[in-house]
C-alpha cells in the first residue's frame, strides 16, 4: 500500500489479495461499498486497586466522556471505510503469511541441524583420510629396499646459445719480451737441431730424422715416376720414327 486515500471511482472494487484481483475483475456498475453506521463512543469503567470494578455511577463524574464523532460527508466517510477495509485485508494477509511461514521456519531449523551434522561427519571423514594417508606413507617408507644401481650416464645436451659478453677486466702489467732465436746448434749425425735463444736459455731439441726420411722416400718415388715417364716418351718417339720411315719407303 502506498497510503493514498481511495476516493469514489466508478467501477472500483476492493480486493483482499492480488490473486483475488486477478481472478475477480470488477464488473460494470459496481462502486464503492455503502457507508457503515457510526459506532457509539466507548465508555471505560475504572478498576480499583483490589481488582474489583468500581461503581460506574459514582465514578462517572471522574472521567470525561469521549467527544461525539464528527459529522463527515458521504465521500469522506466512504473513503475512511475503504481504508479500514484495506487495513483489515492487510492484517489478514500478514496473519496468513505468518501461519505459512511457521512450518517453513521449522523445516529450515531442521535442515540447519542436518547441515551441521553433515559438516561434522565430513570433518571426521577428512581426519580419517589424513590418518590413512599417513599410515600408507609410513608403510611405504618402512618397506623401502636398498637403492638400485645407478643407470648409464646420459648423453650431453646440445650447447646453448652464447651468453652476453662480460665487462672488460682491468689491464694487466706489461710482460717481458719473449726470447728470440739467435742461432742453431745442429747435429748432422742424429739429424737434430737445437735453437739458441737470446737469453741463453735452452730450447727444446727438434728431431728431424723422420722428416728427412720422408723427404728421401718422396724424392725416390718422384725420380722413379720421372724415369718411367721418360722411358715411355722414348718408346713413343721411336715408334713414330719407324712409322715415318715406313711411309717414306
């Protein structure tokens, strides 16, 4: 309800609920309900301290009677009656809603209890699962045998890309000049040669026998090839000479 006063509207009907408004549409010619008769003012009878009702004749002068009801016009009286009917309808709807919500509240409380019980059962199951996992892990550790033999070494992987070049380090001290060769000490019998250095140090010996032997072998092979080529050339020349003499005859 928005609190608006319903005035006299042709064809208006007051419904108790929205469902009634949908099921019973207003009919033609229906208007607001008739005015209700005015109620008489209530008279209150005082009660003494002992709980007994006092004499109404003796106490009537001690109380001021209620003022008489106002003389309202027909439109205002009809609107007030309509508002009263709407309020009564709302009170009835609220009472019906409370009656319907009562069983639902009971069911909800029961479901909350069941939910708490399920949560407790789930917590117990999780605890049992954790204990079982711990026991299984301990058993696997206790049953563990000696370590196996190491397998073959795998192949080295491919070299990765070169990294970034590092910073240049500090320049070192200038070194001493390397000694120079100033002469040779040759041993013809053993085909050895030792370089003589400028700082009088002894350089390693160069053993050249194998080098000379290989040179001799290559030279002999070259000489044999050259001799064979020369002999073949002489034979070819002699053959051409015989052919020329035969054609001349």
